């Protein structure tokens, strides 16, 4: 494992996806337990993407008092069949929430028929349970959650909002194997905004794989701007970026 730092962002480069998953789970579980020693509840936002698979598989093995965890996810498609495996709530149910007994799990609902009302409901929950830890991915277009470059706002006044998904974001869902065709990918989603994500005390971004090499290059090397939303992680205190040799392939270090 190699470590570098860019601005405030700590970057760990691991040999491969399994090594990354083990290290991230070990370190994040330790932080969860340290917080549980200080407070009654720990509030966590989870990302939902194949990039999280190895990490989540390791995290559920850790000795954590899950009954004191308040869990959120950061985005959800609008109008997808509620039973569709591509739904982010369903992804997390399968990977973690069916395997450990979490005290509270708050799911976004993209099928209420009132997306704005769902944004307001979820924002109120985030206000009730201020976030301690956010566990992120980074998109191929450098999005955080579904804050694609054309809708990303580092000073967003909203906590949760409705967004349209750009072409690169929708194509990533095909590259990830979630959908067979780009036409099958929903065009709109609900997402937690960037300032709300970064309100968390601790941020951990888990980003393995060759398809993320360009995104990691931009995250580390480009000017901090909404053109490359993930660059904002370099201004976040207590932030760690976990990458593997594939996603780090275009970095020089």
C-alpha cells in the first residue's frame, strides 16, 4: 500500500480490489466503533455501486453494534420498478442491510409520484440525524452521488434535490453491468447534494477499477471546480480516498 496526499485529501493506493476492500472496512469499522464509544448513535450515508462490493462484503464481518447505526443512502432513481435490482435501496438491502441488524435504515423512494416531497422528507431525516460518516464512490464523470458536472453545486442551498442524469453517468450504469442498454437507464434521480454529503465529519471514497482511472486523475490533478465534482474532496478535512492500482493507473506518485 502506498500513501500520498493532495491538499487535505489522504489517498491510499492498494494492490487490488480485495486489498482495498479489506483496508477500507478495517479503518472505517474502527472509526465507527470509536464514535460509538463517544455517542449513542452513529449516522452513516452509504454509496450504492459495484465499486463498493468488496468493501461491504468485509464491513459486514466486523464487530460493530449495528443496532446503534442510523443508515442512509445517497441517491435513487426516479420511476424504476421498486423490485428492480438496479435500485440503490435494493442494492444496499442485498449487500449489507439483509446481513446485519441495523437500528434504523432510511430509504429514498423514487416512486412516490412526488419527488420533491420525497426530497423534503429525506432532508428532514438528515437534519434529525446529522451525518457522522459518508461512504462515497466517484463516478466516471467525477460525480459524487448523482451530482453530475452540469448539476453539481459546491454551494447548493438544497440538502436533497431532483436531478437529470448526463449521458456519461447513464453510460457508466451500462459499463457497470447494471443495465443492458443506456435506453434502460432512468433519466432522473433524487440525490443528496454535495454540501450535504460533505457535512459529514468523516468522508471515505472507495474507487477501484480501470474504468475510474480518468476520474481519479481528474480528482487529484484538476483545479477544484464543479466541472469535476470529486475535486471538492481535496478541501474536506478527515477525508480518505481508497484506490487500487487500476484506478491509480494515470497518477504519477
